[in-house]
């Protein structure tokens, strides 16, 4: 039995996995005695293509196709999908029991005796092989145990019984852990179906219109159906997730979305799946939420090969039981897949943060420009107000020229004179203003003195000044010595000239 722990189809823009507890590996060596439990991990029907985040096969336990469907049954597409593969028959009763992924998860096991024999054979291969009948059987048992712990190889234990195939899903494999995946929260009525393309996001976006037309042809080309793209997201390994929904228009003018389970059941038909594979689709799954009963049953029954104690601890350590659900991780490939998903989601978050940072920087720049313009307009408004007041004064003077002073003007003049007298009174406002002005001058003077007292020269600058002055002093000393030497030379020249003059005078005398 195998697991496919695909990332939840409802996680758009959130990380798909969280690291498992470090202490969760100690219990994986004990054999599981819950063989044939109600929690079966049978492989889903018609899911032979590569999974969204799984390996070569899309296997039972999954949040890909697993959590995208309802358990047990799914609504049929009506009578031949209506005329021209239309979805007009959505209102009809359920036609068939379709083995979907969750149906396989929550169905009762049908091969309990075979599973019991498999468990007995595995126990015999690990503890008491009887292949050689001597002490070499003990060595063979240890070798089988090593293969079971590693999760690969064949365990020979009896010459009459075929060997046991050891896979990473066996209960004794040590490379297991428990992580967490987000549960989708979309309703079945939303009609969201995820298609995973083996193409890059740029190719999908550049050919989005052709893709919609191709999907419309896959649905039969019915004019009452419209294919819409809900979102496009990049996945690791150059894959792209495309979320679509189909809108059905009725003759009376109303429209509704095709349920997700109905659309998924149509895509899972053999001929339709072949057409989708030709378009590059590697996996299709619904994006619908789990019912409380399904979540309860999933949590109560630990997956095959996972120790119940580790499963209970994983439920206790769940950081958000309302949004996350524990899922087992088997093997290094699954761990690498979840790491790639985490890196991809981190890059998307970082890209979004960079965009937000650029927007914030642009808004701050616009705010600074706006504040500067507001200050400029305020100054301009004040200037215009003063100019307007001056114009009004001149206009009023011209209008009142030649007229006698009126009573209200005389009253205003008296009030202005009174205010002027109060301001000029020595013991009134003028004296207080003079006192305040003197205090301000004193504070400014003291501040200047204090600032001079606090003045100091940096040590490096002081050394540079000393060095510069020392160089100037050396230059002056050198210049003085040169001048002294020149003066001595001049004295010698003068002395020689004087002697020459005396000799010539003695000759001519």
C-alpha cells in the first residue's frame, strides 16, 4: 500500500507543509497490529497519471484528488451529459457508485485475509525465517529487518512462499514523519477544479485563451457552458496549477456553477482524460472542503504504517486544528517534494512582499511630493490674500474719497486709538513686551557663551593642525637660514668691492 501526500488543493498562496516533530521517529520500529482497519489506503480509480506533488502514481492517501471529492458516491452527469455533452442533467439522481479517492480512504477493507497473510509473512521474514534451516537464518532475519527499516528490497523467509516485498509504506520503515497540510475551504457549489499542467507558468499565461477554448471543446463545445480561469500558480519542476470553474446558463437566463464533483467526474472519464493528457494535464482534482465526519474519521484512524502514538502526538502538536490536518510523510522523495513546495511558496511570498514594498515606496514618494505642494499652495494662498487685502484697501480709499468720516468709521478709529494707547503704556503690554525681549536676548547671549564653552577641537583635527604648523615653522626656519647665508655672501661681496676700491686708489695716488 502506498500514500500520495499531495499538497491541499485549497492552499492558494500558503505554505503546504510544516516540519514534523523531531521526536516522531522513535515509534516507527514497532509493528502495527491494526491490520485491516477501517481506514483503507486503496488506490483511487482512474488515477494512473503523475500526481501533483506525488511520485509516479496517484495513490490513496492524498490531499490532492483525495480531499477534492466526496466519499462514496458522486453525482452523475445526467443523461449522456445532456445534449452535446451539456451539463443540463445535473439535477438528476445519482447514477453510479464511483470509486473516488476519499471513497477509497473511508471504505471498509475488502481484502482483510490477504492483508493478514501479508502481515504474518512480514513478521516471519523479520523474526523467524526458515529458508536455510541453520544459523544463517538469523543473519537473513537481520538482513530482512535492515531492508524493512530502509523500505526497499525482498524478504526471503520460506522456500515454498514468495518473498515479501518491502516498500517505504511498510510498518517497519524508519523514514516516516508527520507533517501538516492545509484543508481546502471551498464548497462543492463553487465548482473549483484544479488542473496541473506539465508546462511553465509563462507558457500557460501566454496561451490562456487557447487553453480555455481547448477545455471548452473537451466539454463538448456546448454554447451554454463557459470555462473560466480562477487562478494560475507556479509549482515545482516546471509545473503549473490552473484552477477553473464552469458556468452553465439555462434557457430562462439564469446561470450557476457546475459542482466540482460533477466536473471532476467528467474529467476522470477515460476518453476525456486522454484529451486532457494531450493538452499537458498530468493531474486533475477538486477543491472542496471535508465534512466534519470525514475529518473526524481521518483523525481517529492513524494511517497504515504510522504508529498510533506518533499520530496522537501529531494531533496534539497541530498548530491550527481548524485549518491544518496531519498527514504522514514517507521517504526522502516526499520530504524533498514538500521542501520544494515550501521554497516555491516562500519565493511567491517574497515576490509579493517586494511588490508591496515598491508600492509603499511609491506612496511615500507621492506623499512627500503632495506635502511639498500643499506647503507651496499655502504660501501662495497667503500671498494672494495679502494682495487681495491691499486691492480692497485701495478700492475702499478711492470709493470713500471726498466723503466725510462716517459714524462706524469713527468708532473703529476710536477703538484703534485705544488699542494703540494700551500698547504704548509703559506699565501695560509694551513694558511686558520689552521685558520679554530682554529675557530672550539674555538667553541668546548665555546660549552663545555656553556654546563657546562647550566648543572643542577633535583630536585628529588638532594633530593635523599641529603637523601643519610644524611644517610651516620648519619652512620658515629653512627660509631664514637661506636668507642668512645670502646676507653673508653679500657681506663678502661688499668687503671684496671695498678692498678693490682701496687698491685702485693707492695705485692712482
